[in-house]
C-alpha cells in the first residue's frame, strides 16, 4: 500500500497519480481506479495479457515494471520484495474477482 501511494522521481508520480481516481486517461486509454473494487478487479484479473503492439504475452510483473519505467523510477526487479508487495496490495484490492485472462 505504501508503494502505491508513494510519489517520487523526476515527475513526482506514483501509482496513485494515474490509478487513484476515476476518469484518468493516457492518450486514448482509460485507466482503472485501482483503489476501488471494480477497477482493481477489471485490471488485476486480466493478466497475463497479449499486447498486440508488441506481439508478446506479458505478465502482471512486466506491467508493473513498465509503469515504473514510464515514471522514471528505478528498475522494479522481477520477483523482488517490492514487486511482490505491490502485487499483493493490488490482489487484495481485487479480492473476489474471477480470473479473466486469455
């Protein structure tokens, strides 16, 4: 939870910047509010996901890594305590949802 709300880096961003309230968008992409059950369930349960633009199947860990990269944060290492803690916080927010990935 602390990582989700932490803001820093050169742009003073954090997960909460893009995913902490309804109605946020990046370009044409609607961003889910991960602090609410509906948004967290919609986002968390759809990974892994096939990214057409990259021709690759990507994991939720990759999604977190890429968000950190876009925020200009230090690299979020796969399987690190930090990535697992953030994943579990988001899993808790999506509690009760059915798996909806390909």
